[in-house]
C-alpha cells in the first residue's frame, strides 16, 4: 500500500484549483459535480476551500486509511504533489503526522 493510501493529509490541507477544461462537461475527466466555479477559467475541488479543507472525493480517516473516489480522474494539481515533498511534509505536520522520506 502506498503511503498516500494511509495518509490523505494533502487532500485535507490544500485548496485545489484547476482549469475548467479538466471538467468532464468541458471534455476533461474531473466530475463536474465535485467542482465549484471560481471564475471563467478556474474551478476548485469541492470542500478544499473550507476553513478546514477536505476534498469531497476523499474517503476514510487521515493518517490511517484513505482513498480518492476519483483517483483516475483527479485534476492536475493532485498529480503534481509527491509523497515526501515539502508540500507533503507540511500537510502531514498539519495533521500531526511525521514527514515521509524525501522522494528519490
């Protein structure tokens, strides 16, 4: 099991903005029902703009066992975050989890 499947901290720490062209109704793959409009060119994953962010596609318990309900269709910012990166470490710290080893 990947460390991300036990963690989920990034999915409950950051706002996730992405191009409207990634939405399924625009020819992309991200389910439109899980996004909110920001402006004409950007949208945001539902739940990630709350005071205590948590992506609407995330299931499970942070730090124990989690899953992304749209893993195959998640937006580009989700593809870009690497396990063990600085952003990963900051997200894990927010949830009281130890940092992962740096990626190779």
